[in-house]
């Protein structure tokens, strides 16, 4: 079973600020998070991480593999706040995050 979903965060004028593609199976959640270039309203990155983690219907504690923009401290901090067993590694212009989904 695989459940693919697309998340968008827009501003009040409908301009795309951030988006994510999420695919969840019974064994793993894979997510690719992206933000638009330029200034973004405060909290946009945190909202995107929260939307990804809240959207998934995966069981708590299963592996989560996420791709974030390299150097995005706000997204990484939110992952560390909400997930367990978080490890990271650089991969070109991205950061690969391996973690476990949050408990209920």
C-alpha cells in the first residue's frame, strides 16, 4: 500500500511559498520538502514540516526519510522537535533526514 500526497503552503494572495511530496507505506514515510526562493513569512518552514508530519497516516515510530533544502535550520529544528532518532547527512543542495515519525 502506498499513499502519495502533495502539500502546498500559500500566502494570502495565493502565491506558492512551500510544498512537499509525501509517500507513506506501512514501513516508511518518504517526504521531499521545498521552499520558494526569497523572503518567506516567519514560520512558513515550520508550517510545512508540521503539515507533512500531521498529514501522514503512518503508524507512530516508523522510519521517516525526508529531503530538505541544505542549510534550512528552521525545518531541521522542527524535525528534531517533533521526531525521534533524527540523523542528517548532506547530499549536494539537500539535507537527507532519517528519523522516526512522532508518537500520536
